[in-house]
C-alpha cells in the first residue's frame, strides 16, 4: 500500500539521518566472516533459486574474525545481496566471496546483472539515487539503502566500494571490515 511505502521511506530516512550522524549505537564484537555471510544468505537463498540465478559462496574457513556489529554487518551484506538479486536477470550468477586484504576482510558480491555506467558508479552511494527508477519503484526501493549501508560500514571503520565494466556487464560491490589482528 501507499501508506506502507511511505512508512518504510520515513523509517529509512530516520535510519539514514542517524547513520550519517553516527548516532546508531553499535555493538562491536569479534565475529567470523562465515557467520555474517551465512546469516545474510539465510533468508535469501531460496529467492536466488526461485529467480533462476546461480549462487556461489566462497568464504574460506581460515579468515580472521572481523570487528563489527553483527546485525549491522548482516544488514549491509543483505542489502548488497538483495540488490544483486534485484538487478540480475535470469539466467544469471551471483557470487559472494571473502578474502583477507592486509588488516581487513573484504566481502565481495559480484553479479552478472545490468551493470553500471561510469556516471552511475560515481553516484550510486548518493541518497535517493536509483539506477533504474521505474524498476526500483516497482521493487519498492527508496534509493537510500546503499547510502545507509556505506554510512554503517564507515561507522564500523570499514567501507563499501563498487566496480563495473559497464552496462550489461554486471557489477561488484565490496564491503571491507577491520579484522582482529593476531
């Protein structure tokens, strides 16, 4: 319903304001990267199969734990996975992998979806930016999920970046989080 969408938008805007002002309380703790990925995938795995998308997960067991708020890290990964699901037509493929990069663990979600132009790459984390407004509206996207995700990642001393070879060539989003140093 229209009222439900408005309520969702208001909630998103409030969360964005708090995230950008670093007013969201974070419960930072040490957590295994595998657990974060597993939790993010729990609710979504069936949707990938339903849509006819291959899902590949590669998260080595020997990765160091990351320092993050588990629920917020799962929220970010879920947001990135939902976007990959939303913007990858079947038959397609989505991969999530994690690897150590110096004092961080990088979680990369790569899809064979619609891809992004160089201009879209520079704007994708801006509030209210939508890659395809008609499609986003149909899916109920507010255009601020990635803005919130990046603010949350940065509040946990991490970040999110994106690459794409261009339209129709998929995209790759990378969430980095600090790892527990030995």
